[in-house]
């Protein structure tokens, strides 16, 4: 797999002068690291060769009529041509002795018998030649430290989340979201129809990848359940899965999407639970959980809630109870510290949830959170902010960031309830990789993913 994710030379077959084409977008990603300019784009530092028999050059790069006309050794071949041409180009890639192939092109098993036959042909050839192939019908791959070998519009921030997806379009949207929210990725892998290499292969790859600390998967169907289970069992990193195709409508859509059969969701769900995989129900949770799991080890079930709104504390406590999360009792020494600080309101709750009253300024948040996290048996905290006239979301966010540095092994989940006037505080937290939520249900579920 190294030649696919860390190639020194790349050949793009299907390079195009049409600025709106896939073949042109991939050129820009190789040269600039993204079609849309962002601070995270990483241009490919190796050598890029373009193959287009009808062009002399594109964006300053020479074009070759065939990959066989390129004298240099090619590590990775990217194919973005109509499906009917792909089998012959794959044969040329085999003759050229490339080390890996990505087939972007659609028009294979997802389209019916004719496309399935084309897919079987290329699979037979690459299997015989022992060349790993990603796709067909995929977005491509991104190694955020090395190469954007895809037609995604840009490269996400560098980080420790590995993302395997059976939907390339989903990856496109996630990249844009990650840039805004400062979510860091190590690798993004769009598997497409998985003719050769599938989800299980990439779990095994990411399990050994030093830059990946948690693995997220958008899964529609598996071709080989036993292989998947073996890969997960060998993987020592946390895995979070969003399963598509739970309903009959979803299953039908999967068949036309990747040409696979979805199977029973109940069977998948039972297998995931048996394997210790974290299961989520929506896209946002997929990455929020992965972010937590990439930063923290599993924690003991002793949590504290700090809130400036009694009702929000009650609702969050109820949700914690429903999820089996234990609210730790505040110790006499913790209460003594709070009382002695001189920063607490006379009517503060002296219990967990710790209600620090609606007029709490950032100094009271700092005192409360510091005292609570200093209690040895408390392993994490949910900090709730409701917007009052004296509330300063940015200052409260700064308090959380400072105390995260002081207590690096104790996760802090921020629950900043509100919209427009809490936005700046939420953004500050996102810059410093603090998980922040608007509603308590998702905050509680995210925390549950961390508990042993």
C-alpha cells in the first residue's frame, strides 16, 4: 500500500484540459493540493506525469500519448477515463509495472451486467499481476502529509482520523466541514466498488499507520464478512462506523450506488457490537466520536457536569443516567476548595451537576472546573454554558482551553447552548480541538464513547 499512499511518481491517465472535468481537477490536486485554495493543501512533491494522446501539455505539464511512453518508473497510476477504455489501460499499467492503481471512473458493477463484466476483467488482471487497485467508481485517496490523489475540492487539515468511505461524495462534504471545524485527518480513502481492495484491507492498513489514531467508516455493504471481522479483531485502534442501508429504501439505493447488496442491518449491528465497534446514527457523530477517540484513551465512568443553568444540568444528568454514565459525588475537599475560593455564588448547588448559577463569569467557570478536575476520581467533565446577559462565550472557551492543557488526560466536553451569540466561543474551541456541542444529547453520547 505504501506506493499508493506515499508514491514518488504518479501518472494520471485521463488528464483533461476541460476545467470542469474530473481529469482536470485531479491535476490541480496533484499540483496545488486542492482546487479550492486553503492553508491545508499539500502539493505533491514527487513527479507527476500526464497521459492524454490529444494534448501536448496541461497546466505546464507535458502530456504523453500512453503510460508506456513514460520512461520513468511509475509508482501510482490514476485512471479517469470512460469505463470501456479502463481494461486496456489497466493492461498497459501492468506492462509498465506500476506499483498501484486507482480507478476513478464509474460505469462498472453499479450499472448492471455489462459494467460488472468490465469490473471482473480488471480484477482478474490486477490479481494475476499482484497489483493493488482502489475503485473503480471512487473519489480517490488523500494522504494529508503527502498527496491528494482524488477529485475532492481540497485537502482537510492534518490530524489523526483515518476515514474509509463507500461514498466519495460524502468525503467531499466532510472535507469542507473539517476545514471549517478544524478536524484533522491522516488518510481519506474512497473505496468505491471495492473490486480489489476493500474496507477490510484498509482497516488493516490504517491499523499499522503511525499517523492514524482512530478509524471512521461509512459502510454500505461488505463482500466478505469473515475478512472484515478478522481485520477488526487485529486492529488495536478505536473504530467508529456509520452504516448506510438500514431501510428497504436505503438498501435499494446501495445497489445502484456501488452494485452491492446491503444485507440485514440487525446482523451488521450485532456483529459491530460483538467486535467492540462504536456505532453512530448520523454523519456528525461519526467524526465527533472519532475526534475524541483519537485524542483520549478510554476513561473510567466518573463524570462531572458544570452548568450555569439548572434546567440544562438536570436534562444532561437525565441523559447521562439513561446512557449508564455515572455522575461522581463531589468530595468534601473539592467542596472545601470551592467554598474557600470566594468565587462561587452563595446559592451554588454543592452537588453534581454543579450549578454555578446564571450570573457566572469566566472566573467562576475556571474555579469550578479546576476544582472539579483536580478531584482524582473524576475522569471527565461536561461544561454547560447557557447564554445570559453577562455570559462571555469566548472568555469561557479560553478557560476550557487552558484547563485542557492542565488536565490533558481528562476530556472536557463543551456544551455551548445557543446560536448566533455563542458562535465565536464555539469557533475558539474548535480551533483548539475541544469537542463542542449545541445540545446535550449528542454531548452525552460522545462522552459515552470514551467510557470503558
